[in-house]
């Protein structure tokens, strides 16, 4: 009788080991799938960040071109103002003489 009980206990233990090994395999597979999803998400985030950085660089370049153009216009206007001031001073001095 004790032998049969002992055999049943061994069978229960084997079933438990089989169940645990099956669960371990399932969990390892889940870990692998989650790692793949994590890597895919990481790659998407990096691509998204690269796109944002490139957009910022493009906008910065456009603003730089616009700023240079405006500075050139400003310098031209300042020169025109200086020429007009000189002409005005000449005219005033010419009438005063």
C-alpha cells in the first residue's frame, strides 16, 4: 500500500514538474515576444526622433536664410537713410550759404 502511495506521489510530482516546465517555456516565449516588441518600439521612437530633429534643422536653416535676408534689407535701408541724411545736410548747407 505504501508503494502505491509513493508511486502516486511521484506521479503528482512529475505532473507538477511537467506543468512548471511548460509554464517556464511559455514565459520564456512571452519574454522573447516582449523583447521583439520592445525593440520594434525603440526603433520606431528613434526614427520618430530623427524625423523631428531633421524637421527642426530644416526649420532652423529656413529661419537662418530669412534672418540673413532681413539683415541685408536692413543694412540697405540704413545706407539709404545715410545717403538721404547727407543729401538733406547738403541741401541745408547749400541754402544757408
